[in-house]
């Protein structure tokens, strides 16, 4: 069986790594890896291939940055070309970025079946580019791997056939569990002088937060106020870098240290020893739930409500007073949280088994 896994951006690597590893245990599978190159800086790409021991991609489209149409169209053309030459039996896509949707569309148009890992997530906010990518990718896929009950319900509500939906658990948590011991060996606490258990960690990159100066201004004021309670460390996503410079953030009196975007192992160690996360990342909401660390989500909604229903995540929005009050509250009485069912480090193994079964069924039908 020839499979093609497609990645394009930072969060895709953590989702693809355990699936590629699980597939390598099946001798009858030949799995190739295509990198769309939507993220390309060493700190947004190469570093993760090293940290996660991912195989070198068989091909990199080098699509780079651009408008949504430019990125999506570029990946669509590049993936189609690759598929026509390579003719895999199935394409596997991850998450909700532009590269995910474009690869799924290229494959579906060539009638190559698509499996979507992390299917069924919905924020209900169609103003987010990722929401459109999720919806369309799910409806192009015949195998939908979900990580919670809500995702199954979302898909059922949209009329997706139950036979294609498989609740397998969370591949990002597979990677987290497999990497914890290695991450402990990182010297990031020494390098940053972050006091274990006594600091907060920030990530921000959503366009609706960082590309709108009035929203960014409110967020930065909230972070400044939270920093009065504890020092904050902030590895800055490339989208956000210039915006912070323009905003003159942080000032010298703020106890906020900016860092370059970190590799996975450094970031995991910094996250694990933090007292609090302040973020608009999707993946970080899940990882903090798995680590049982308080997380304040600086958005008005989430496509991952299970992290608030069971986990340690709280939706706080962008108002400075709410951010400061929520940080106070989370530090005084940290939420205990539960780890959602099937977030147990074995999701990718379940995915590999289902892929093999599906393939055998379709072979016996021909
Ligand atoms: C993308 C995804 C988002 C995901 C995020 C993960 C879409 C629509 N968005 O957002 O869902 O949460 O990745 O991090 O697919 N840049 C660099 N170097 C890089 C990559 C990007 O400098 O290696 C800069 C460029 O100025 C670029 C900007 O970051 O224009 C945004 O990159 P892009 O891939 O368009 O979107 P992200 O904000 O990274
Ligand atoms: N991450 C990382 N280094 C950083 C910031 C985040 O390795 O400096 C990891 C984080 O642990 C998670 C993933 O990147 O696994 C989340 O990616 P991101 O926030 O870029 O995207 P999203 O999840 O919001 O789509």
C-alpha cells in the first residue's frame, strides 16, 4: 500500500510524526512524506524534523508565504503534479492549515481517497481561515480520524457518513508523551533563566489577534498586567514579530522576555514547567490539558471545547481586565482538569490499524 502524508506548517509535524512511525511498523506499507513548505524558516521546519526524528521529506514544494489563494493554489498544483507521478493509494492530511485543504482537494479530484487526522473540530466561526479549511477537508475525506465526542457530533450534524468516522484519540498527545523524557534534557530553563514553576508562557499568532492593531494593543496590555504577577516568556511566531516591534512591546519595565520561535523539545520543557500558558494556539490548548497546566485562551471561541469541558483551558478573550483577572484566578486556584478519553499516546497506532483494515476491505472488493 502506497501512502502519502502531507505536512506544511509547524503544528502538522507533531501530528504526522506518530502516524509515520506507526505506519513504519507495517512492512506492506510504503509511506512517503511531502512537505508543502508553507513554513520554511529553520525554526518553523527543520528544527522539528530533528526534534521529532521525522524522515526527510521525499519532496518539498517550497510554496512559502503568500495570500490564502496563492498558498492554496500553489499547494494544489504542486500536490497534483506529485500525485500524478507517484500514484499513491491514499493521501493523509493533518489539521486545518491551507496546505491541508489544498492537498485534500488535489487528491479528491484525482479520486485518490483522503484520510483527515484531527477531523470534526469546529469553532463555529467562519471568519477564521482554519474553520473553512476544516469544513472543506472533512467533506473531501472518506476516513475521518477524530479525537473527541464533540468532533463526531459535529460531523454527524453535517451529514458525514458514520462509517467513515473513527474516534482514535489525539495524535498530538502521542507526540507529547513520546517526547517528555527527551524534552527534560533541554537546557531551555538555564538559557532563559526561567524559574521552574514560577513563570508564564505566551504564544500568539492568530491573524484576528495580531494583525489588528487595536486587538493586539488590548492583548499586550493584558499581558503586561499579567506580568505584574509573574515573569512571562514569549517565543514569537514570525507573523507576530514585526507587529510587536511596531507596538514597542515589551518595554523595559515589563517582566516579559521575547524569544525566537522554539523547537518542539525546548518549547515542551518550557511549557511543562510553566505556572500558566497564555495563548491563541490550537495545539497548546490540547497540550496544556494533557499536562494539566492552566491555559488561558486569548480568543473568543475554541474549536477544542473539550479542553474547557474536561481540561485546564479557559476562554478569556482579548479584554485586558479579563486577562489580568483570569491570570490571577488561575494562579490562585489552578483548575485540576481531566485528561480526555483516548488521549493516551496510542492514537497513531489505532489510525494505522484502521488504514490497514480499510485497504484490505477495498482490495477484497476489487
Ligand atoms: C499558519 C496556519 C495556522 C496555524 C499556523 C501555525 C493557515 C491559514 N494558517 O498560520 O492555521 O495555526 O500556521 O503556526 O494555514 N513566516 C515566516 N517564516 C515561516 C513561515 C511564516 O517568516 O517559516 C511569516 C511570513 O511573513 C508569513 C507569515 O509568517 O506571511 C504567516 O505565515 P502563514 O503560513 O501564511 O500563516 P501562519 O500565521 O503561520
Ligand atoms: N510550539 C513549538 N515552539 C513554539 C511554539 C509552539 O514547538 O515556539 C509547538 C506547540 O507545542 C504545539 C505546536 O507548536 O505542538 C502548535 O503550533 P502553533 O501554535 O503554531 O499552531 P496551532 O496549533 O495554533 O495551529
